[in-house]
């Protein structure tokens, strides 16, 4: 399944009730996930009230630091196993 959606080690997809991809990102950003989930709940609430909705597409680039303080990356990948390291390295080859 991981390869079907991309090979980045920290990718995330949020799929709505209708099976549409509501959000996808190369790297997990917890604040964005919260915002997307709140938006999906709002959409459900508005639909239940009979409000007609239309989708609005957004695209942006986030820049994130490539520094991993305190060996966090190593701890996470060591815990996840050798395949996680292989997937991660494969992204940058």
C-alpha cells in the first residue's frame, strides 16, 4: 500500500467519506491535519443543514528544516526497521 501512494517515509493521505483524497502531503504536518479534519467535519455539518458545497483546490509548498535534533530520525527508523531505512534512502537516490 505504501508504494501505491508514494514512497516518502512520512507521507499522509486523508480520504473523505466519498473516497476522494481530501489531503495529501509528502511530510506529516500535525497542524495541517487538524485543520483538514476540522474542515471535513464542517462540511458534514453544513451538508446536514442543506447547504450546497463545492470543492476548492489548494496547492502550496512548505519548507521544513532538514535537521533532526537529538537523533530522532535514527530512533524512529531504527524502531520501524530496515525497510523503513531503505524506503527513506530510496527517496534521495
